[in-house]
C-alpha cells in the first residue's frame, strides 16, 4: 500500500495541494489570492495542476523502472 501511495497518489495530489495551500495561506502581497482574502471562491487552473501531477508520476515511474532497488520494501 505504501508503494501505491508513493508512486501514484502523492505525485498526483501534491501539486494541487501545494498550490491550494500557497494561494490560501500566503498574503496577496506575495502572490496569494485576493479572492480568498475576501472570502470568495476562486477557480483553480486544473489543466496545469493535472499536467504537473502527470509529469511527476511519469518521473516517478521512470525512476521506479530505472532504479528498482529504491523500491524494494
């Protein structure tokens, strides 16, 4: 189960999670969301987030194939 988490779940969820936390917690002066500061809904760039997650998953699978000794649990 930990292997599935490391290989598939984390690379797909990490970009969206980091982006949402960054936009929600950082003040607008440093790139945070002005809409969240006003308690309004802001649409997320799902295409960019999905692309980043897909790229991270491809890198993880490549490393898993190229260096299988890293994933011997």
